[in-house]
C-alpha cells in the first residue's frame, strides 16, 4: 500500500464489515489430541514477526498521523496490544486481513484498572512508557505477565527511563512513571544486550531533547526493523560497530507505512518439525539472511534446505541425524527461541548433543515432558564447561545433554509456555501413539492459524474441550 493511501485506507476501514480486529484462529477447545508418527509435508505461510508487529503498534503512538502496518499476524499478543491502544484512545482498524491502521490523534489517559486487566498476559505494556510520556507526561505499568521462562527484570527499562529524566514511583498497584520536565537524551549502557530494553530506549529517545547514545544494544533483525519504522516516521537514528546506537531527538514524528519482517521464530519451529518428523515443509516468507545461524546448525545436524525467492524448503533427506553442540546467544548468535523445537529433533540424532542455554535460566522446563515420552535428556542446572564453546559462560545458565536416537511415545502434557509448548506439539507429532496437550491457548500468543497449518501439513489431530 503506498504512503499516499493512508487517508483513503483509514476512511475505508471505518465500514462495519471491515472494522473487526485481526484475531487468532482460536480452536473451540483447549486440548489438542495428536496421533503421531506421521511426517509433516506441505507448505506453511509465515507473516510478520510477533516480536516486531506488537512493538510497531506501540510506535504508532509517537506519530501525529495514522500509521499502516502490513503483514500483521493474527495472534493473541496482537489483540492484547490493540485493546491497550484502544484504552488510550488510539483508533485501530483493519481494512483487510493482515493490515492495521492505527490513528493516535485522540490519545488520552486510561484508567489504571483497565490497563491492569488488559495487560495481564503480556509484557508489552512496559514499552508504552516512552511514547506515553511524550504524549501524556505519564505512564502506568501494572504487574507484567508473559511466559514463565526465567527472570525477565524490568530494571533495565526503569533505569533507562530514569536516565532520560523520568520519575519512577512504585506502589501496590504497580508502577507510575512521570516526566514533569519532558525527556532528555542520555548516555546509556545496558548491562546485557536486552531486546526489550533496547526497544525502550529507541521509543523514548526519538522525541527526547538532545542526543542519546546507547551502548551494548541488542541488534536483532526485529530491532533493525523497528529502527526502519522510526526512521520512516522522521527519527534520526544511526548504528555503529560494537552494538552502539545513536538517536538524535526530533520534535515531531509522522505516521508510517511498513510491512513487518517475517517471523523467524515460527520459520525455525516449522523447520525443526520437518526434521523431527522426517518430513518436508516449504516455509513461504522465510528469508535466508535472518536465519543464517539457524541454517548452519540445521545443516550440521543433517537437515537439508533450499533457499528460494519466496521462502525456504526444509526437509529430512533420509539417513541418520547427527549430534551437535548448540549455544544460545543474542543476535547474531543462535536464538534461545530456536533451541526448544530443535531439541526435539536432536532426540532423533545419533550420539550426544549438548545445548547450552545462556539467555534464560528456566527455558528447559519443557524437557520433563520429553523425558516422560522416552527422550534421554539430562539437564545440568549449573551449566557445563566445554573447551569448544564460543559463548562466554553466564550466570544462571543451564545445559541439556541429549542422547539419541530415542523412540518417543505419546503422553499427556500441559503446555508451559509459547516455544516450549510448540516443542511439545512437535514431540507429539514425532511420537508413536496418542498425546494429549492442554493449555492450548498459549500457542495462540505467537503462532498464527497453527491448527489450520497442522491440518495442511497432514497431521492427524483433533481439538477437544
């Protein structure tokens, strides 16, 4: 959609037939029954990244006109952000599936109880702080939810906001943040290249007075895509080597038109599903550059892939899979979101694989269910030393030792979190016999139309209450 079509798209979205929000394909029940042992074959489409689309929606608060976001996935996290924007007076409409028009001209304060009720299942509200401080001079942050995968402190966020001149007050309700004198550019160095804290600085600095220098910033593709959005809005941002970002504050920003970067986490999940089940899946929309590190590991394990113009084909070429050592890290390292589905494939590899988790300390919680299914996996709570490691050891890291190949059998499981839950689905598809997975609604947080996609790939399953 061209930039000049903002007003016409906005007007068109007012019709009743078009006014409904994109909503995830929510199964009628919350229990997934899978009869496994059948290779997944076919095509799936991936749309915009969860980790970009929701942040781009928040960025629209900074503009003085409507923004258009394309390739928006129909997932529940998008619905949470949309309802929060609505609570603040942002008009969010959908002229067609996968497209949102966000008009912030009537932004106003929202009641704390309303924000608290809407934010319970998401950590996105913390990123509203900078834009709301610029628009209203105040932000209210309730207790935050999200996947239970380890310590995800908001101290990095609050320290950054204080550096800009914001005043942070904690109460029994949550956190009230004010900026009586506006925000001023600052020199900030993050203790860890946190994606969320980097986004916080970007969204706060673009309209702050003066120049902000951010050291030890996250440089994930979704971060760079957010920078591209902010630049389209009129921001002045440039990056330098060694994870340094400079932001020169401006007085005003306009709306944007932008197509979200593809969801590389979903693409890697389907790739691992193809490998674990001995299948063949073409992931439309996947791109090579953002998956370079994953593709290297995928190939080392024994998987095959073919990069095409409109996507990437992933398949098990036959023969045996090979054990591997994997170390999660911030970009450009191997993403922590990728290790969970890959571990299922590693249970089918010959030899001993070691997965070092260095980002979150509780990201191996999903492994208990795999062990119950017959996997030979031992988790080392304090991590493991290795002379071949490239990623420095970090506090609270863990390691999983996977010995294979092992036959998996069906089991009853409760989905613990988004990526771990999808890994359980892959394990159930790989296993012999029937598996029952409850708490299915968590999958809707980040996987668009996952049941429909499983059906298209030939999976044998049903959904029950």
